[in-house]
């Protein structure tokens, strides 16, 4: 609050009696004398407010300057009022003018104080929203450390910047991707074409995300974002058949097989049949995606009255006189041929070109690698979701296949895997289908000398062997031969090397495979 100045009493007038005049003059002088310290205090307060406003913006500084001006005016008014007070008794009119000037100065000082207070408030608002200096000038240092020394957990707020001791590069924490990222490691625009002035072998390491534009194939598994964009027509594309058959379209991408791979433009003419490498330029929509061979503007001219001695210059020349015959075979004279040879005045080659420096045209096919030292690892990582989805599909297919098929071993005559039962000659055994409702494939085996194998089946004055089959009503039926359980392998086609028939009861089992299809 700025100090208030009390009003000055009415000054005396010539019409007042001497005693009244003296009393009023004395009162005015006394009040002016008392007002001067307040004016001084007020000026000091205004000056303090002006100094506080100095931290504000330019507008606040301007307001402070105005307040300083009004302070000087108040001091001047104070001096004028003091001078007039000394002579107030002799000049009442001057005292009245002094009082008016003092009132005006007080009003001006109050108005200046209000503006200064507003400027100070504005300055405080600026300071509230300002980013404060946290270190002395030149003393702030970014933290540095290895990857293992990164903040953990990451602070919830604030820009995190640090130096990586391992790579020697500054990094910042990308909250959108929840990852530390090197400055400038944003990759770049997808399908940006650029000239590489170096060997192809250095492209992957120096400019991750770029590959030579050599007409090679790239797959969806390696570069999903790029391949999907090509299949969606985000670049100039042609079919693979057109790309192969028409060299003038090899500046385009090939759609490949339409689902799993595409082909990069052959801007470097690395593929057989492309011809010369391409010169890239803009054009209208009608020209977009097309290419043309080299050409020059037509050169025309005429030559007359040729002679050996003169008449030609530059690219034009003449040949030596050549005898010729006319009419009925008589030699009538000779003639001189004119010729045009551009190489006489300009360099020539097998193509038209501007002054050229050869390098490798490249194209960006991914914008950012999470592991810059291994482009394949980075691109394969981006396809993890696709691989997982395909794995889930394959897993479902495997489960469906396993549900549709199966395998087990069963034992006739009440046997088990730990104690196989024996079967006898000329017998029939029935076992429940281990895969109810499904078709099955059955192979019966017997055990000879501790070895399981097929007995085969043959008929010679009676059956030889053991056979299993499926019955639609009973299940699995095992039938033994009427003569023997097995004969010589050469006779029955069995897997054993026996040379005589087996007639004694022998352990048996049946291999059963579940097949597709219901019974």
C-alpha cells in the first residue's frame, strides 16, 4: 500500500482579516511541511515498486520508467510547494496554486504506483512460469554412464538426457517408445532415395535402414512395414511379370508374389537386362512411374558445292574425290561426299549423359532400428507379432491334426504292456476300439526271442500267421492261422528269420493308428 497524502487546507485570501490570514497561512504552511515527508516516503515507495517491476517484461519495465518519471514530478511539486509555502503569507494565490499542483502530483503518483503494482504482479506471473537456472553458468553437466547405469526406475516426469560411455553418443529417453534413443536416430522418411558414395558393404552399417536399389527381393518377414506399403501401392509398382519383361519399368517396385515378398527398383542397373542405370527426375502425373531411353535433339543440315579445299567446318567434313561413272559406262568424273561426325567437336559415348559420378543409389526401407549393429535382428524383432500370430495358427492346426489322428498299442487276450498275453493257433480275439467312432489302421505283431515283429499271412492247407483288422460293430478283431502263428519268412512275408512254423502260444500285440473319418 502506497502512503497517502492528507489534503492541504484552503489557503488565505486578501479578503481575510490579518489575524485570519495569518492563521490560514500558518495552517497551510504547517500542512505542507507535514506533507513533504509523506511525499518523500511516497516517492521512495514508488521507486521500490519500480525496482521490483524491473524483472518484468518490456511492458513492465516501461511502466516502471513511467513511475520513475512521476516520482520526479512529485519531488518537483514538493519543492515548488515548499517554496510557495515560505511566501504563502504574501501570496495567497500562489499558495492555492501550489496546493492544486501538489494535489495533481499526488494523484499522478498514486496512478503511477498502481501501474507499478500491476507491473510487479505481471513480473511475478512471468517468474512463476519461468524455467529456473539450476546450476551456475558454465557449471551444468549432463550425467554419463554405461547402459547398466541408466536410471532405474525412470522418473515419471522431466526430459532425461545423458551420455553413453559405451557408444560415446548422447541419448535421450523417448517416453512414447519407452526406450533410450540416440539424438538424430529417428531414421528418416520411408522410401527416401539417396546416393551412397561408397561400397555397398558399408551401407548397412553407416546408414541403417537403407539398402541398395539393385532390384533384389525383400520379404515380409524381414521388412514388414516396407513390404506392406508396397503391396498397398504406396510406391510406383508393377507386376513381377511386367518387371521382368519390360526393362523400361525397372524403375518401379515389383509386387512380387503379392503377399510375402516384393522387388526393389533396379536404379543401379545391377540386374541383367536392365540396361544403363537410371537418371532420376520429376515429371507430370502422366509421366510418373515411366522411364525412357537416352536421346538427343535431332541435328539437321545441308552441304552444297563440296570441295577438298574448303567449305566445311566443325562436325561437317568431306571425303576424298571418288571416281564415278554415268550414262553408258563411261567415266565422266569424280565426286566428293559430305559427312557429319559429332566426335570431331564433342565427347561421344554409347549413351547421352551429363557429367557423372557413379556411386550406389539406395532406398530407405525401415525408419528406425532398435539394434543398429544388426539390421536383420532389428527388422525381425519388428515382425515378432506377425510370427507369434502365425505360430498360434500353426499351433491350432497341429492341435487339430493331433485331435484327428493318434496312435496306441493294445494287447489281445487280456494282456498288458507289462505282461503281454499269448495267442493260440486257430483263435479269434476281440478288443475295444481305442479310438471310438474313428477309422483305424491295425498291424498285429508277435514276440519271438524277445523281438516284436509281423508274422505275415499265408495259406497252405490252412492259415499261417496273426492278423488284426477293424470291425464296424465289434472293434478290433485279431485272427490267428488255423495251422500256425507264423511260418518261414520266405513263405509268409513275415519279419522273422525263422525257418519253421510256430505253433505254440506266443505273446501278441496290435499297433493302432487313428485316422481321419468317422466309422
